C-alpha cells in the first residue's frame, strides 16, 4: 500500500495482491478512521465486486458525518449498483473533482 498527501487529502493506493489483503491492511493500519479527506485507489488487478465496495459504506458515512470526503477509484464496476453513500469514480481527476464538489456543498450547508 502506498500512502501520500498530495494536496489536502490522503491518497491511498493499493499494491496488495487481492482486495481482501488490501482491506485488511487498510483497517489494521487505522486508515479507515476519520482524520482527513481520503481517496482510495483500488488496483485494476483486483476483481472488485459490489460486495467489496460495500465494505466502505460505514467508512464513507463516518467521513461524511464528520465533514470529510471519502472517494474510491475503481474501474469496471456498474456505478448504478453501488450505494449512493459511496463515491466511486474511475480516475484520480474525477476523485479530486468529487472532493471539490463536496467542499462546495459543505460551504453551502448541504
């Protein structure tokens, strides 16, 4: 797992061999805790499923409840099947756009 802070968020890039390994490392290292805005980039070699992404539901809700954003970058998934509470996008640029839109919504009181 690679962790960096490129702007005003934490970028977490999976380097593990499976989603399960990544998620275990993610939670074990406390990265699920609300401390910063987070973007999680899942490896394209994972066969990520809706069930896998649903594991982020509580984490996304906790971030939102604490005025923080949580975005997952994942390709090859049907966005319509993902719960609306989880922001899933295909690229880092779109993830950064979601962070900006979330900040605007918070500023406007939404």
